[in-house]
C-alpha cells in the first residue's frame, strides 16, 4: 500500500499535466467566437462589469472576515485534506440550494445568482487556505486565491499562463506589485464570464431553471474546491524540496 502523501503526489502530477495542456482546435475556435461576441459589447459596458466584479471580489475576499480566518498549524496532509473535503461538501450543498432557489425565480432571481455564487466560491477559497495553514493577513496569499479562481474558471490558454505564474510561488510572490489595483481585473472578469455564461444560461429559463441552477452550482463549486486542493498540494510539495 502507498502512503497518503504518495497518493496525493500522484494526483498532483496528473493535475499539473492537465494544467499545461495546450488548447485544442475546438478550444481555439470557441475562444475566437467568444472574442468576437465580446467585441460587440460596448467598452463602457466592459468597464462597468469589470468595476462591479472587482468590488464584489474585494468585498468578499479582502474583507475583515477573510483576514481574521485562523490558519491551522502542525497537521499532517491527510488530516488537512479531510477537513478541506468537509468544507467543499458544505459549500457544494449551499451553492446548490442557492442555485435552485434563484433558478426557480426565473430571470430576475437568476441574475441575483451571480454575486451570491461568487461570494460562496471566494469564502470556500479562504476556508481552504486556512486549513492548509496559510494566513490571509498577507495580501499576497489573497492574490494566490485569485490565481486559483482563474485556474478553475478560465480558458485553457489563460489557465496555462496562470499556472506558470503559480509555480514556485514563494519566489513568484515577491514580484507582485504592492497595489492590488494593478491586478488584471479586466481579464479576470472576462475569463470568468466566458467560462460560466453557457453553463448558467439555462438557469434563466422558467421550470428547468431550478434543477439546472442547483446542478451547475454544485459542479462549479466542486471544480473550484478540487483546483484549490491541488494548488495547495503544489505548495506543500515545493516546501518539501
């Protein structure tokens, strides 16, 4: 039998290979189509959406609740990941309930799903960070959470770029600007919107909106949780070298 650490490293290596995969022809064609659609949106609308998402993310991720989360210290990886799995499961259920309720309400409540789900995802991320022993008092750790978010909800092309920025984070983080406003919020919001638009569109349709909203939210949170787990496994592995 292999140890839990060996099992985790095996899963990590498989995940890292997926992060480095180049986009396929279908991915590139879909990307071009999405760029074309975005080009029809007025620049003022893009700016307004960027500003709104920036404020939502900052409120959820850079607020007092995130900063006060106490990191867990001196625990083996297996114990940490059992605790992480519990939080992922909790937030999956919460997101599914929220998606079902807003989906049942049609277009108006469906639109409310966007900020509610975004907040749940970010809260999950800083709970995971604490369980891996990282303090969010350091703003660079909060930037790492934004990188994880992009890994989960971006095109393959952008995902690969973000992943390479996260390798050897202990060195990379010292290159970050001191001003959080210099973070590329435009790309952040556009990649996120492009990723979830089709998945969430059916949630706005009466009757089927509730089950679709519940299922899609459940899966999106699961994807984010698994991405975060492997991102922190990568740092755990680098710390051992």
